[in-house]
C-alpha cells in the first residue's frame, strides 16, 4: 500500500493549475446514460473515482475511454441495468446512475452506496422523490430495485438539501412526462454544472443554483460535449497550503466565484488573497489568526474544506471553534492531527482548536478523502517527516497532488 512522505518546513512558492471538479464530472458521466451516441466530457481529472465510474458505466454496456483529460462515453448499447456491489461500495456517487437508468430504461438495480465513512448520508430522499415520480422501489438484499413504465413530473420537497439527491432527480426528470419541481434543492456549483450539461443535451431546466429547480420533460436528449468546471475544493486546499507554510502561490484556473465563503474565512485568518483574471494569488502571513467556522450547504463554508481548515487553525494564534453541520462523523482526522502535536478537543459536532507554535512530523493514517488532504497540509508545515498511510483516499479526489506540490518547493514523495 502506497504512502506519502513529507519533509516539512518549506515555504511554498510558485504556480499551480487546478484540475476539473470530480464532483461535477461524476454526475455528468452518469448523465450520458440519458442519450444514445458518443459523449465527450473534457477537463476531467484523472482520478480513481473517475475510473470507478467509468468501470460502472462499462458494466452497463457503455464504451468508456479516457485520453489525457477527456473521456469518451459511447452509449448506443446499454444492455444492463445493474450497478453491482463490488463497484458501488467504493464510491457513493455510483448511486447517481439510478435516476438516468430509470428515465431511459424504465428499471434499475443499484447496490446501496459506499464511499468515505463520514456519516450515514442516507439516500431516502432520492427514493422518496423517485416514488413521487411514479417509480416502484423495493430494497432487497442490499440493492435498490426500481421500475417504472414512464416517469411523470412531480413536486418534490427535500427536508434537507442533498446534492446527489438533487442531481439524481434532475436526471430522472429530464425525460419524464410533465414538469418536476424540486424545492429546497442543493445550490452547489456542481449541481449547476450538471444542469448546464443537461441543457446542452436539450433538457429544459430552470432555477439551478437556487433552491427551487423546475424541469420540463422532453422526449429525448442528444449526446454530451461538455467542459466541466474547475475543482473549488482542490483550489481551497492549495489556499490552505499557502497559508500554513507562509508561502505565496498563484492558483491558476480556479473560479473564485465558487469559493467566496472559503476566501472570506481564510482572509480573516491572515491570508492575503488577490483575485486575478486567470485565478487567485494566495500569500500567507507570519501570523495566523484563529477564527470560527461552521460548515453549511452552499453558499456556506463547505464541509469538504473543514479538515484542511482545521489543520491551518492548529498553527494559529488563539482558539478557534469549528462546527460540523453536514456530516455527523467527520472529525476522524482529529486523532491524527493530535499525533502531530495539534491541541484539539471534540465535543459532539464541535471541535475546539487551540493553536500551537509548531507541529511535529509523525506517521499518520488517512481515514477519508478530505482527512487525507488535511494531513498533507499539516505535514507541509510540520517539523521533521510526516508519513501519510492509506493515501488511496487521497487519490480519489486529488489528481497527482504530490506532483503539483513539488514545483512549489514541497519535499514530498510517494513511497511503498
């Protein structure tokens, strides 16, 4: 099993280019099921999750190919409606094939999802919405078995905003009879990107990016040819790296409009962040200031940046309070940061972080995708060597992160 070793203490300087957003690419890949033909998706990151989704689509009878940062999906010959456990267990986003399979094929058999162990993240809201659209759904031996003669438009209200739930219902609704209205919909940029991709295929969608989305079903869709948005979480991770190492990094290709909450909080923590036409310049200061954060649905502070922000606050002056409002089990990185000398106390959904003067390199273990990023961030600033185990989590969401950090001066390498 591969590990990443970091000799910390280097102030990072230089330029880094941001990859396409994994969380936009995965639902857009699933959307290819809705058409028959050759679909092209560009600016796609080369990640384990992309390969997993490609393998899943292959199992459905879709021809999947990847070249550089483009993927090709030929969807003429879909001959299976089953997403098996051995693929779905590794990636929660696999459940996104449920809506489009029902819309195009009228039936689906999808294993209950897996992915990072950061909370229940149940799919009951997905199933509630699909049932309102006329689908018959049963849970049997760990699988969702769904069928419908023809989906019909419906009014669906989510008790809490759900990104994958909103995406699944959008994809189901684009070929349904009549109009579907999703209330309390997720507003994330990745949801908007999926809506724009579907619109490019001929879908009739209004309101994406607000909490009410209206979809009028159409008879058919044309294949995709779409360029996905940059990854706001990868960009935020490099902002945190600039801050914790007191460095100066130009982050090219990011969309600052998707990152307001992160930019504001990091600015209050002491970073100087300048917006430019082609990205951001982030400059750390000698003094990090402790500030409080509460994770919230977009446009609030993203839960996917909570762990990286906690690493940054570990070296700040004063005490910060970090509240996790999205997932109930997303403080697993705390124990590993403590191994490096961080002073963090967790009570329920809140963590109290008392800044320390320095972190010490240590052997640590990644427990999920963003936790692994926080350990990389901490290791960059720590005295001595940090070895991060189980970096397969990292490879699910960051495209060759060590190769992007090396030109910035980081002493980082992948080891066995």
